[in-house]
């Protein structure tokens, strides 16, 4: 598998961090179906998938360092918001 394909994988991971299933982002529905099957059998899993911005910069040729920097900046931006991206100055209203 080419390195670009490896970057754009959706993975189903168990509670011990073992990758149980992976596929391309184009086939992410398969990962969600697999995760549902695992949960029905009582196996706790999480899905790891690249964000839309990550997929975009990787398709434009960004390397792992740039991708890590983007993740950090996105996390910092999210943490800077008290309530969410739709917060108004009026404490009684939040737009959703």
C-alpha cells in the first residue's frame, strides 16, 4: 500500500489499542458496519479516521510534520472556544 493510502485510513481499534479493521476513507461505511458488529458482540471499539482538513492537506502533498501541526492547531482552536463554534454574545442563546 502506498504511503498516501496509509494516511487516509479509517481504523476500528479495540480498547487495548489493537487495530481490528482498516479501510480507505472512501469505504468508511465498512468500518462503521464492522464496529457495529463488534459492539453487538460486546467488544468495545473506537473508530479513528482522518479529519476533512487532514485528508485535504495530505492530498495536496503535506507530510506527517505538517499533518501533526494541523492537528495541534485544530485542537487549540477547539479548546479556545468556551461553548462551541456557534456561541453568541448573549448567554441565553446558542446557535446550533
